[in-house]
């Protein structure tokens, strides 16, 4: 699987699946989650509400992943995953890696060949950017999906992209 770093807007990625750094309610929010819901339109929210009414009444657990339509996004699917909140006293890196691994698994089940990932948990959830990149790369570099041939790590802003590029080269 080819891994590329992209400086840009995840909602503009022309891929089979876009991964959403969702909140557990699946009903939209801020950051990446809000942007995906706004640009993707009401079809995404409608499917998320259906998921809440059926399988995820208490919300999507941290580290798990589930797919919906991509609505008006230039993708076929949105794969929602809930990242962990950063904690200096509690190592939650396994949950962060689960987000990437479970999203790849769902993408594979869908038959997606190209997947765009945000830097999960590195926004409002406070995960340090350099370690968030390391966690993402540890999963993406070791994964052997059957269908996915390209994983894009879409980084918002030149500073984030520069840090990610440094980590990518060293690790």
C-alpha cells in the first residue's frame, strides 16, 4: 500500500473513502467531523442517525469504525472513527492505532482502493502532532489490506504537514 502525505482539505479528496475523525454521537461536531458533515450534506447525517437508532444507541466506541454514504463529497463512503482524547498520564496510543486499523478493515470490506485519513485526535482532542503521525504510520506501514492500494494522510495546514514530513522521513 502506498502512503502519501497531503497538505489540504480532506473534504476535497477524490478517493473511494474518507475517514472522519468523528465524535461518538456520530451526529457531527467541530473540526474534521463538522467539515465532513457540512460538505457532505444531509445524507451522511441521516445514515448516522440510523446507525444510532440501530447498532450504536450509546454512540460509536473509541477506536471502532463504521461506514456511511459520502453524500456530496467526492468520495463513495465516509468511514467514521472516534479517536481518543490525549492524556499525559494514561497511554491511549493503542486506541489511536485501532482507529486506523479498524478504518482500514472497513475500507477493505467495502472494496475501497483509495482512502484519505485525517490526523486523528490531533485537533481538539489534543494529541501531539508528531506522535499522532508516528501512531498513524505505525499502522499504515504494517497493514496488508486486500483492496486498499493507497492511503493518504491529509494534513490541515503547512505547519502540520511540515511536522508530518519530518516524522515520515525519520520513522
